[in-house]
C-alpha cells in the first residue's frame, strides 16, 4: 500500500486515519535556508529538484502544528523519529512536549562531512529524537533485528551493543547524477530506524517525503507507506519510480539473525553456584588464562552472561 499525497501535511493530513501509523520518520525543513545549499556543496544545478519549500518563519508554531498531526495519526503503541539540526532543536523539543510525546532517546547521527567553518566548530551531526505517544506506551523495538547477542567484532566487542549505541556513524549517500530535493538522508540510516522500530506489513509515515528516501526504503522492506510531499516537482519525479519499485524487494537480502542467549542469563544464582564459579575462575587463572578468557570459559560452562560472571568473580 502506497498513499502519498501532493499536499501540505498540515492541510492534507486528515486523509490519514487517526491511530493508523506504526512508525513515523520525519525530516522537516530545518529553517536554515536550505534552498541555498548549492552554495556549500558541489552540485550540478540540473541534479537539484526545484521548488523546495522552506519552513515558515515561526518555527515553533510550525513544529507544534505538524507534530500534533503526527501524534494524531500514530497508533497508541507506535513510535516516531524526528531528524533535526541544532538551530531549531529547542523549538522541536518544546513542540513535542506540547503534544505530550515521551522522549525515549535523543540520538546523534554523525555523518562524514559538514559545511566548512572558520569562526566556529564544524557541524557534522544531526539530532534524531525518538518518541513514543506517551510514557505508558509499549513501543515496538526489535532488539535482535540486525545482530545477535553472541556476535563479536575482531576485538571481541559486541556488535549488537555497538549498533545500539545512541551515536550512529553513517556516511551520507553519494550517487553522482542522482536528482535530489536539497539534502538527502542516507538509505542506511532509514533502514536502521525501520528495522528496529517496525515489522513487515506495518504502516510507515513521513509528512516531508522530500527525496522519498523513507518511502523507497520502507516499500523495499515490506512496509506500507503513507505521507505527503508539498513540492510538486519532487512528487512528480519520485512517485512513478516508487510505484514501479517491487514491494519487499530487500527482504530476501536481509541478514538472517540467529540470537543465542545463555540459558541461565537473568536467573537467580545460588551461593553454591557462586562458590563454584569463583573456584573455577581461580583455577583457570592458575592455568594461565587471562581474566577475559576465563570469564568466557565460565560463560559457556554455566550458561550465564559476561557481566553475570564478572559480578560474581570480582567480589
């Protein structure tokens, strides 16, 4: 299902039913004169889609209005992400508070380059605000959608932990010749948000389609797409391409995650078991094991997690 309207989200959002959206991903205009981005980036004018709509002058009122609508269409246990720069971050935070949204995380997307600056630090990140409809909402979060608990990097670090850190280091997409409606979010960023916060068949919404990144990625991941794009030039360029894109085309290509949790993780530990674990740990150290390797061996033997073993042996 694809329902995207060539309208202003504030006047057209009544076309989307209340409490019908599982996940909202919103990248509103930042109110920083985005129409002049060509001055900062090496872009050929023929590759920039004309007709970009800047944010209204009163950014707080604008934010209150569209966030109120985004809240209306969100399911009780749905969630939403708002991508925003630092310039109007305070206005967005206040506007979300006006709609009684609950801030789950304030994430940082660190990208590979920013605009050159001489009299201040270079801005090379955007904020991503992760919200639920209210504090009691039990939002969907697919912890093991990308990595299993047992997966490690070459240094033994948890890949799952790294992927779930609140700073995302993701490069911007560079596709020479691609037509863009000013700035574009990378496919990898949108893919990550959709994987963690929605399931196949869910409804994903974006009020500011822009380059239609949310739409293309959601459709390829088997999600239904809803939203708006006020720029007719962008709408006319992307809609035929989107409608011809195969639904769920990326699903067969996704990594198959097998999560292996220790059988006894989280279960109570008797004093007898604690004593045995400490004895085994001491014996392994005598045999020349490092503390790290001894912990790993005890994890396997007692089917407990790293910190579970650590908390016992360091007493």
